[in-house]
C-alpha cells in the first residue's frame, strides 16, 4: 500500500494539478490563471502565519495550564501541512490546504486523524488484530531512592 500512496503523491496528483491548471487557463486565460495561482500562494502564506500564531498561543496556554497540549500539537501539524499545500502551486492542493487551515474544517479533520491514529496505536500495542501478543515481558523497574539530604520533587 505505501507504494500506491507514493505513486499517487508523486505521479497522479501532479498530473491532475496540471490538467486542472490547463482547464482553468482555457476558461479564464493564462494571465488570470497565473495571477490566481500567485494570489493562492500569498493567501496561503498569510493564513499559515495567522493560524500558526493562533495555534502557538493555544499550545503555550495549554502548557501554562499544566495540561498536555495534544490537540494543539495536532493542530500545529495540520496547519503546517495546510500552509505547504496552499503555497504549492495548483488548485487541488489549494483546496486541501484551505480545508486544513480553516478552524472548522481542521477540527473535523483532526478528529478523523485522531480516530485513525488511535486505532493504529491500539492495534500496535495489543498485537495483531486486537489480540494480545504471544509473549510476556517481565519488568525490572524498581523505586528510586533519592540520596539522603536531597529533596524529592
């Protein structure tokens, strides 16, 4: 399956992008098409900067509150991918980039990605297809005793 994904990313998507750019160029003209692609890239860099700052503030707020910033980290990754898609010339990637940068659609995508990752982590921890692994690991952990005269945290 990873080979098919690589073929999709490096062969099919660029061909589809070129096809859409040529069709748009036929419809509105080459000058307007190039102007639209440049405007998309500029809009992408602006949205990346503004949404990136928002996510960074929420990340720092979560740390200041003493809670794990898992949602904020996921949002940060999605914002970076969205900005990269918007900066890349092409209308198809611009649509995906816009979906990742707009907060309402990013929240939906975040939930879908988290659910997908959650299933993969559970399968990876429990073994093949939800069954426990066929082996057991004996733990060797023990309590750490701090040296006398030192305060424990």
